[in-house]
C-alpha cells in the first residue's frame, strides 16, 4: 500500500529507495499530469492515466533529476506526459520509477544508463 502525505508525497516506510520494489521490465505510461512535486526524497508526478486511474511516477533524486534538465518549470498540471519506467512489483500500487519522461515536446533522460531500447 502506498501511504501519501500532503501533496501526494510518499511518507515513512512507503518511501522506498533503490529499485528492489520495481519490476525488471519497462513499460510506457501516458496520461495527464495532475500534480508536480520537485523536492526530497524524490521529485514525483501524479498522472491520471485514462482507464487506469491516478499513478505516482517517481523520478531520480533532486540533483539527478535536475541534471536531466527537469525542474519545477518543466511540467505543470494539465500537461500530457509519456513516461518510460519500471512499475511496482506489487500490482495493487499504481506506481512507477521513471527512467525517461517526455513532456511538452522535450525528453528528459532521468536514468540514461537504465533505458532499454
């Protein structure tokens, strides 16, 4: 179960680090951004996916995300987003660790070394 604090941020034990909680295979997620959070421990997007509900898309740590060129002005509520990443192994969670985002015609490679063609 994902425990969300104010503004949809993960709190307490639900804030996983690393990749052990995510599936090995990558998938694409497309939807409309409902909220952008850029801060500790990980920047996140809350994304409304048609027919599948609201997803939490985690990015890298703030420094890594900024190195990819993504900051608080890169996306806003209402923008469409395409994310490539690894979803949670627990299928009851609508949660993904993004390796690449595409927003407003721009691509952000958050984890370029993990992107699989």
